[in-house]
């Protein structure tokens, strides 16, 4: 074991994370040939392959799986020690972060948060983008292209290398519609609500065969599901709501954001007999950044701008209803 050095351990961690020898080598400033030789020396020291090729990726062996998290901890401590320990000075940092946020998740005010971050850390590079639709951003977390994922979908139960923090839920309490809607006045009845065409604020519910929580309740109650379609991003949803006779079921905060994007919108409380459904929100990050002072600072700023949208006296959905977009 005396021949093992920290860069070899970091190489194993990077190989598992990126699923690519060339990308792992690039992360450590090595050529693929040097990385391959370093990995072979580590395997000889441990008397085990540690990581084996499977298809186009890499999987830890049983001994490799047992030591992988210890490798992560040691590599993280090594990075912190080599970069000056736990101290982090935002004003002088030139860190580069990437935050991915699913469209429609407005429970973190990213506009205000971005302004606060660059004011306190003017040299920081901060990318904000949508995650890929196929994986929901989880591939990016594993591949290091995303540092923080803001999402409505919890990590898979077997994703032991990810950390997830639940943010305030979105509680759907209102209907957003045009001020000149031809059929709806100053209140909204259940009959009026069911008769209209509804817009869903994201594509995610269309990927789920069970439909939205609101529609599931309506079906169980004997009303039947709404006529609906998905429209995103939020800016397009706001424009369409303001120029057509369609409706969107939203949280109070989502309604505020939609009205920022388009004039001519108003909010009406949902019919009282309709239960207020919820949608869970998560902040997710990879274990490799869990103890990193710059990344901890970034997550703290995001927490500061999380919006608690559930108002007092709001009625929650029935326990059996799932947590999906309304």
C-alpha cells in the first residue's frame, strides 16, 4: 500500500463519476495513457481490479464498492487541504458553478439569488440552465457538468452518492387566467373550472402515466380528468394564458411569477371543493461537492431564496394523492 498516492484514488473516483477514462484523466490533468498506467498500479497494490469495464461504462467490483466512499472522503479532504482548508472568501473566488433548474420550479427565486451571488462574489462564473429532459439532470450531476440540481423529482433510492434536501412544496391554490376571459368573471366555480381547457406548467407530468394529482382526484370524485396540454417555458405559458381563454392551476408564488412575464393576467382562488394539491421540490448535489466550502456557500445562497408558498389555513390534498404537478 505504500505505493498508493492520492491522485490514484482520485482517478478511481473520477472514473466512476464520469464513466470515461479520458474524461477522468482530463479532470486530473493526465493523458489517457498515464491514467491507465496509474490505475493499473493501484489495482496491483490492492490485488483487485477495483473498477471494471461494462458496456460503455465502468462499475466498481465488490472490493471497489466497499472502498469507494472512503476514497471519496479522502479525495475531498485532500482537495480542501490543498486549496487552503475550509476557508472560503466569496469576494476573491473565481469558482465556476452550474445550477440546473427544471422549468416551472419557481420556489427558488433564481433571479434575485443570482444578483445576490454576483454582488458578493463578482468574479464567480455561474451558469444556470435547464437539465436534460431524459435524465432530469441526474446524468449531469454524476458527470460533473452540474453542481446543483433544482428539481421536482427525488433522486433514485439507490443513488448513494447524491445528497437531496427537500425545499418548500408548491401548494396549488389558484387559477391563473386572462383578465378578459370571455366566460369567467370574479369567481371560479367547479363547473366553470371543469368546462375549460387547462395548461400544465411543465412537461414532467406528461412523462408520468398516472397524470396530475388534481386529475387523479377529479377522476376518483367522479368528475373526470380535465382537458389539458403542456406548455413551457414559463414565459411562453404566461403569454398564452394572457392571449387565450385557457387556464393554469398554480401556487400563489407561481401566479406572481407568471404575472411578471405577461400583462393581462389575474389570479382567482380555486373552487373550494377542489383539494389543494402539492408538488415536492428538491435541491440535489453530488457527494464530491458535499464538503466543498465554495459549494456549501452556493447551496446556502440558494436556501436563502427558497419561497415557502403554503399559506395558513390552506387545505392539503388527500394523503393518497401523489405529489405531482397540478
